[in-house]
C-alpha cells in the first residue's frame, strides 16, 4: 500500500544528504577553541571519527554518537528503520557493541497524521530490537519539517577501539555495501525509481553493519569508518589524513547500485554529492579516463552505508571470505600506500 503522504516531498533534502557540507562545517569549527585535554578521551574531534570513545575503567570504554535527518524514503516505517540503522552504525565502526538509544524527534504534529510518527518510531524500535539495543527515552519538538534520528551509546574494550586513523601501508581496503544511495534516493524524491528499485535501496540502508563488525573483530584490522554523508571518497580522505598514509582506490572494483550512473546522467545528483566533490579538490587525483559522472558517484552522499575496512594484507583474503560467507556483500576496492600521505589516487 502506498503511503498516504510522500514524506520526501516535505523537505528540500533527505537523509545524510542534508548534512552541513564538509567545507562549511570546517569553516564553523576551525575558529572554536580546542576542547580541554582529557586522558580518558580515547577518540574525540581530532580525526573527524564516527563517534567519541571515553574510557571508564581499564577494561571498559563507552562509545557515544548521534545522528538524525529528514525523510529519505516515503514510507514512515522504512524511514524509522533507516534512521536507526544509520545511527547505530557509528558504534559498529568503532568496534563497539551498541547497548542503549534515545530517540530524537522533530515532527509537524498538527499538520501530519500522528500515525505517521507512530510508524517512524515503530520502524526504529524494530531495528533496535534486531540490534539488541534498549530504547531508554528521547526528546521531541514540534517542527515544520519532519526529522528523526537517535543518540546511541555502546561499549568497547579500550584496547579494541577501531578508529578511522591507523591504516598502514600495505593494507587492503574492503567495502561492505554498495554506493550510489544518494543518487537513488534523490531519484526516488523525483519519482524516477521503480517499486523494485525502492525496495532494493531500502534494503541496503536497513541492513545493519552488525555482522560485518562482528566478523572483522577477529582479524588484523587497522582502521575502520562507515561511509555516510561525506561519501566514499570523503570518508576515505579522513582515513588517509588521520593515518598519514596514501590511499589508492580501484574505481572499477567499487560496488555501485545498478542504475546509479544512469540516474546521475539524467541529472539526479544530490547537492551534497557535488559539495563533497568540490571539498575534495586537491585531495584526490582521478584517472583521466574517469568522467564527471564517475567522479560524482565516488563522492555520492550515502545514507546508512557500509564499513570501509583497512586490514593487513595477510588477513585481507580471509576476512573477505569470512564476510561473504556471513552474508556481507563485501568487495576489495583498493589499498594503502606510503606514497602521497593524506592523498587519494583513483585508478
């Protein structure tokens, strides 16, 4: 049954594409004084990581993150599931186990049927149950544009934190979900996706990174990030700079949703994707055979994307096989080099 209201028509931007762009965000943050040093803060603001990590004891640290955004699909239940999956992912990217969550709600309560909000919360609740996360409360405001997300807390051993910094020359890069989500969801907003394509991209966005995170725990993984609003290359750039290493991406090996390039050629490229591309000027060298569409796709503003994993060359094949055997559609997409530290080369 079609939704009574198309949620994507109620907002100008959707999903992680509504994030403040990386260049604008950097302008805002660069003049702020540094946070007071704290020896227990294991991961903070320094490397633009996915979540903060704070040590409580020698054996226990907490992982804290929050994420919320405007509707990215029309179905409210699916929107709730996607928002929850996306928020929880940051904890998995840090090597943690999510344990509790708080809902963040902005909703035009007088303008929209209250059952829409009920369905959003039901979708999120079902995804939290799947992840084994306890909902402990939340906060709501009356707002003209609907927005939803969660603040999530997890736990991790201080010695087992996975950060986006730490990739080492010789490492292999694995990606656990396809990109092109931003182009697909923009096309959905424009009414250009079939029902099957909507189901397919929704399935990508509602797949927890739980299995991928649990699978990589036993391997020699040096760095991890989840691919979201700043796109594959934006998050790869953060990894390269944080690790002071160069990264090579093999464009033909990157998994992309089937019609992403075609839809991009038709003009359904989100503004966030173009902002990501512009922000990376000087940080990425593209193979001259790659056209503008190919470059935009690699910068596409993803919502609830996969994990980008930097793993030792010795463990790479075993981890890739283990991920695939556990149902994760992981691909090998590149590697880490000592050449051009902080820079990405796309071949």
